[in-house]
């Protein structure tokens, strides 16, 4: 439809190609449509149109009817800069909208994009980013599409789509063009691809026999078929998260073309050409584009979002320990799963306590929560649930948290240990001082959860159930408590401490 409308303004054979997530089959219903306007020859190869060719001033300022009367040829269009090509394209799309030759609305140019484009709405519901002569973008999408479809088990596609969904629910993906520090779908896809290459599930980028060069970069490739039916999605995610959490990011460059990670010094040796080494910019996360070698596709991702991704990966790994072999445990928002599935809002921690009773364990846990972590206890005294047999005893209590006192403790602890060496021999007092420091600057939150203490023989188990609040915050808290409570419970049980009056 658009190609037919454009033929009224361009004399050369023009066509519109779709690429991006629409081509790779990795998109969602809300994904934008990436498209590019192509001529019968690449604009870089268009020859001079002679003395009668119109210049930039005439093409951009003339009445639009003049362009329909004397159509723009590829040679004239090629003389314009990338930004001016988009300006002229926007002028033409605006006339198409007014004349109704194609159902487009709300078009506007984005000239400061890495590849300038016109953004428009097609059929009143689909956002389209229309660029010009974008052979590189089309080739990159085609390469990803080939990787997705090279696996006969379809596991690669499930892996890439699921990781994008995971990043979306953890608020790691950018929402609009103003948010430049987020991840985007292309970065997430390349992270998955380089992981698959490092684990030898797929090979590095392989060249075709016939060389194809566009804008100075080779865009030819071949992708061999693989079968990953022996793997599971749960294993892929577990190994992938462990790899990225442990990955040393400083001065490390991920290279999908090589199928490996290299140091910056190795990168300079591998790419001695100044067109690569002098243009490639190091950042907090470095991913080399597989075709356009001088481009660091993750250059704008901030350290904040890299840390957030690693943190959420660690939370997901901790949940998989509680619910093994479950992909649902990897996700944050799993509140709607059936009762048969164990929710991420319900955790059990097994602790061996020796010759202590459930009420003693409850008092020790209460001391940790109230006196050390500054949680607020419920007004009513803790309850005692009916015994199921003569050897089972279970107590519960409700707590409220108003501050995120479990976040950032390590740095504060080191600072206090340097300033107050007397606290080194009193870990309980040290942790209380850490909480006081964090309370002064910690962000506010609101969590309400119930803690059960169950004892059978000499074994004690703690169960935490979220009543109200953010599941993400609760997962963060539980991850902390899994290490913090065992580290201090035995000392509190073996030494006297003040028990709050009930």
C-alpha cells in the first residue's frame, strides 16, 4: 500500500521492506513496525543524474505537486544527506496523508536517531518507523531471523521471546525514545545469542561464499541448522543468568561475530583498522554489532539498569532453588498461577536449631526483625496454631516494613566497622547500627508479611507469606533473609536477649 503511494513521487522502482521484530518473529502485539524504503539500486551506487538534477534546496522547498509532476529519481535522492532524505520523505508522507492514498496519520521525522526515520501510524493502530535505504538494519534482522529458525526444536525462539518478556515485567526495557539508558530488544537478543555461542549451542557468524558489502560493511552470512531438543528452557535461563551475573564487564567486549568475549586490548589487535577501533566507544556494557563492527549497541545502557538486571537475575536464581525446574519461578509476576503451583509469595526456610522450642525460635526471629531490622510487629500478640500431632508446633506473627533496611547493608557495614572498631566483636549491635544508618537514607516501601515458625523434633522451619505489597520487593527481602537469619539465629538462641513484652 505504501509502496504504491510512493510510486506517485519517485520515478525509480521503489518498495518498502519490513524488518526488525516483524521479520524475526520475536515481536509482540505492541511492537513497533520497522520498515525501510528501498530503490532498485542502493543509493550509494546511484550514478550522477546530470545537469538537470534538482538540488537539495529545490526538492525540500518546492510545492509537493511539482514532485508528483516530475518524480524524484534515485540519483537525485542519493545526493541528499541522510537527514534531508528523511525530511523529504516526511514531506511526501504528509501529502499521502492529506490525499488519502494510504491510511497513515501522525507522521513526524526523527532526525537525531542513529538512522534517521519518519515515525507514523498505519491503519490507525500500528506505529511504523520508516527509514531510507537501511540495508544494514534489514541484514541484521535477517541474521537474527535465521538464528531463530535454525533450531528445529524452536527452543531458541522461546528463549529469546521469554527473556524479552522477563525484562519487560522487571521494567528493564525502554518505553519511549526519551529513555535512552534502558535495554532494548536488539540488545537483549544479542545477549542471548552471545551466550548460546559461548556454550557452543550455535556457531559464530559465518560468511557466505558471495561477498556483499553495504556502506563499507559485509552483510553476507550463512547460518547452519542445529537441534537443541536435548535442552530445556529452565536450564537455558539458569545457565544464562549465572553467566551474566558472574561476567566481568569492565574492559570486556561481547562479540557475536567472533562468538566470544575479548578484552579491549585483544579487540584492538583483532580490529586494527581505525574505522573500527577509533569509532567503537567503551561503556558499562559493551556488545559489538555482528555486522557493523564499529558500533557498540549497548553504549547508552546505564550502570543503573545493568545492576538492576543482574539483581533481578539473582532473585530469579534464588526462586529456582525454591521451585526447581519451573520456568514460572524465573518470572516476577506469577500471582495468577493456580494453587497447584507454588507461588513466589510463599517461601520456606529450613533451619536446624537443636534443643530449642518453637516459642524460643519465634522470639529470636522477632528480635531480628524488630530490634535489628526495625520492622514493625502487628498489634496483636503472635498466635499459636492447632497442633497437627504431638511432635509439631507452629507459631506465626505479622510484620510491617516501611523502609528497605535490607538493601545496601554491606557497604554501610564496612564503613561502620572502620569507624567503630569496638563493634567488631558484637555482630548483633553492628547490624543494629547498620540499620540505623540505612534508615536515614533508605527509600520508603510498604510490605506486610506473615512469618510462621514450625518445629518438628529438632528441626525448625520458617515460612514467609506476603499479605500486601510489591512481589518484587518481597522477593528482594526473602533473598536477604535466606542468608541473614541463619547467620544470627544460633547466636541469639544461645545467649540471652531482651524479649519485647507481648
